[in-house]
């Protein structure tokens, strides 16, 4: 079930969830000198209870986690041993109040493991995950505890209202979905599965950054980097120096299949090397082969679903989502595939014909050529290149004059940098967020630059969630992986990175504008196919002229981007849009295919690649030119995180986001009245109401309208 210490990391294009739980250890010891010397043991005295990274050491986390487990175990024991009849107050509310130390510590710990992992942190994580998993099982399968919860559910549900009723529903449902109603033999097997899955998912996630590092493409001669800008070449040199200097230059492999640098590299042989390094980073027989993890995880999940009475894991997972079942999900996906395929074929043909103008009539377009010739086509068609607009996207201006400016116009928020609050890395910035009435609202941290200690991707998560019961204001952070400019130079980002900043801040707003009583229900504690809606919707502000003109200013002259160049760029945003949809659909259908299998049909590790090919072929998405955004062997959303049978949610929630953006456009996109209504009816609600009702309350639509999705994508 969703215990107080479960963690979810939200990423752009993906969300990587880390689920944790723990083991039976001793009772809490008296608070001696060692406890008070560990800053994690008490609530931080800093504003908002922000973690004091100036005092926290890597060695502090594991003892604090163990202490947190012991403390919550004692709290649950008191609930179970209460001789009074179970009530909402003495059981449900008592559990909601429990585990605050463990929650506080794991919020910080898993933030650091994802973004600034040291060898000591990795060792602590390896020990902590089994502890936390065992404790999760201990709570979920505590029969006496569940009997109390069930008694309250059976006797008080209909007399409760609002958040009280929702909290009880979610708590009861969480226990049931974890297997609390199973007979003992199946319950014992579920415990074993949970423990093994926790280790496998952790190991999978830890292997990916190491595999990406090992896949780094080293370059000896700068001439091979022809086509890159001076700044990009400097970045390749900097990356090589920071990774051991095996050659003067290197190209770092990012988390997705296609590598953005392929759009600029003139050297076709180097393009091929980069693409192959990316797509084969984890599917070999060597040190970084993840297929054994994949096969075992898929089989265990399928068995888990069967224990719970479902045909497969996808059915089990979707039963707790807006989509409800696999039939609805596949109907949605197949409609998109039907519309997409002819456009994708036409797009590929056009790019190949374009390339043949210079490369000859027998030229065969390869996947590593696509970005390169597509970029040239776009430059010819729109008479501009990405390098022309990049000088106008200074990351600091995008953040302050774009992301923050839009939040001020729409929600009345203001931001003040706090240099007095310590961070876990010097690159991190902290801002205090103030409401329209001047009252403190939240702390917002941003950590935008890539480094070897950070996993790939982009995400949002809280150091502390909003809760009126806990008198806790939100402490939220965004993490991305942008190349940092050399010292003394401004960091310039691409348009895609601009929209990523707006996207992740949409998640942050969902956390910061939460106005809920209970921690369990607040902020982004919603279904996967709803949680991406606020973030995808927030991307729409990046291109609104008033916002765009306020941040898109040349880093040298501070002059706004000329209107002609701006219009060309924005018109080109959906150029070759079929590719972006296709790589998403392919990844989504791979996720579904794996999780539709019964346990006895899951392929062995040596057959996993063949299964991927077969699954894509059967759904009509086996396309050499448009590979999945994430191939099976490095699909961290699915195997290392919380998006199993849930990656479809990016497309599903994009429909919601388009519907909401249409409402804003019709009623005034930067109008405070509309923003206040969206805040009050959607962003503040967390998981306190039915999610479809939340959507309908704002839009007036009885159901999401998918008709606008392809139009919004230029298809």
C-alpha cells in the first residue's frame, strides 16, 4: 500500500518512482548523544524545515532511516494494541500521523541518491532498500492492523466527508491492493516477491548511469566534430576532461535512444558510433546487460498480479488509474497509431528524398541520419537553425523571466533567491515562493546541470510535502541534466530544454499550490495518468508571446528575439512531429506488451530482445527509422521506477493538458481569474477528490476530449 515512506520521482517524458520499505530491527533507543549529533534525527530548524545540507553527512542517512523505522514500528504497535474500538481517530488518523521521522529522512535520502550519489550513499541505499521493503511488508501484512482499518472502513465510511472519507478510502484500498485480503500462503509469497522486486529495481536503476558512462563515445580529432558549434565542441572537451580524458573529446550518452547531438554531426561514421553506443548500451552480454533484470522483474510482477486475481500486471496496475483497464488503454493507443502511421511514413520518405539531393539517388536513410537531415530540412524550410535561437535562451533568463514570470502572471506568485539555505551541490539554487498576499508559500530548489553522480532525465519531487495537519509548507525541487557552460560563460539551452523547464515546474506548482490537510493526499499524490497533466499543461506558457518575449533575450545584448525569428521557430516546433509521437507510442506499447504477459509466458533474458521486436511488429510500430524512445534494456521508467504498465500516461494526460490549455486560451491564458480557478479546482486538490471530477470541475467536460491531441502536435 502507499505507506508514508514511499517515494515518487517525476521526470520529463518519464517519472522514475522509487518505492521503499524496511525490516524488523530493534526498538527505538533513548535519545542519546549520537541521535542529537545526527541532524536528520530532528526536524531541521531552517525555514520550512528545509534539510540542512551543511550539517548532513553521507554517514547520517542509514542510522536515521533505521531510527525512523523503529519509531514508526512503535507507533503502529500502539495503534494495534489500543483496546478501544477502532475509529477513524484512533486508527486512520493515528496512522496518518505516524512515520514522520522516516518520511522526512527518506525524502532527503532518495533526493540525494538520484542526483548526487557518492559511493557511501550507494552503499547506504543498498542496505536501506531491503530494510525499507521488509518494513513495508511488515505493515501491509499486519493482520491486526488491517482488521482495525477494515473495521473503520466497514462502519464509518459513509458517515465521513471530504478528506477524511478520501483518506480512509485510499488507506483501505492501499492495503487491499498490497494483498491484505490474501490467504496466508499467497501473502507469504507476496512478501518474497516484494523483497526481490525491490532489489532488482534498485540494481537496474543503479546500472543505467554506469552503462551510459561506459558507452561514452571518445573522439581523438576535433575534425570529427565538424558541424558542432564552438560551444558544443568546448562542452565535448569539458566532458572528456571530467570523465578521465581517454581522448581530447567525448560525446556523452543521454538517457533516451536518439541523441540530440546527432542533428549537428557532419561525420556519418561518428553519428553511427553514437547511435549504436546509445541503443546497445545495456543489451549485450557484458557487464551492463540488463535483460536478466528485465526478465525476472516482468515474471515476478506477472505472478504478483495473478496472486491478486488479475490476468496480468497491466490489468492490476490500470485498475487503480483513470484509464481503468487494458481495453480502454489499447483503444486509445490504437486510435493514435492509426492516425500516426501514414504521417510517419510520409515523413520518413520526405527526409530520405531530401538527403538524396546531396547524397545520391541510392542513399539509404538510417536512424542515425534522421535527426541530421531533418535539421537541415527544417533550416531550409523555415530559414533558421537551432543555433540561431539558442543565444536567446539563457537558462537564468528562462527561469526568472519565463518560468517565474508566467507563474506570477497566472497565479500571483513571486520568487526570492535564498543564498542562505544550504544545498547538496553548489550548482543548486533555492528560491522562496510568496503567495499573492505576500505570505510565504514554499521553498523551490532547482538543480539543472548534469554530472556523473546524477542519473539521466528530469524530475520533480518534494523534500517535504504540504500538509495542514503537519503544519508543513511544501519544499519542492526540480532536477534536470543540462550541459553547464564553462566558468564565466552563460549556459544556453535548446527549445526542448526550455519546455522541459516549464514542464518540471508544472509538477512543482502541483506540489507548491497544494492546499490539503493530509500529507498522504497532498500535492502530486495522484494517479499516473493524471500526474503529468499539470506539467504538460504548463509547457503551453513557454510559447505565449508575452511570456516568450520576456525571457527570450540575447545573452549579450539583452535584446528580445526578433519577431520574424521567433515566428519561424514557433512554427517549426511541430516540424516532423510524427517522430516524437512515434517514439513515445513505441515505448508505451513495449511497456504494455511486457506487462500483458502471464508469468509462464515471460521470455527468458536471452529472448528478451526478440520479444521486443515481435511486440513492436504485432502492434505495427516496428520501424527502423523511429525506434522506441527507450528500448527495453534501458527503460528506467518501467524497470527501475513506478511507470510499469503506466508509460501510456504521458499521452493520456497530454489529452487532459490540451483540453485545459484550450480552456485557458478561450478565457485568457494569462488571466489571473482563470489561473486562480485552475489553482483552486485542480492544483490545490491533490488526491482529495475523484480525478475525473477535478478535471470536469474546471473544464466543464464530462470526459477528456482526445480530438485535440493530434492537432496540438501538428498532425
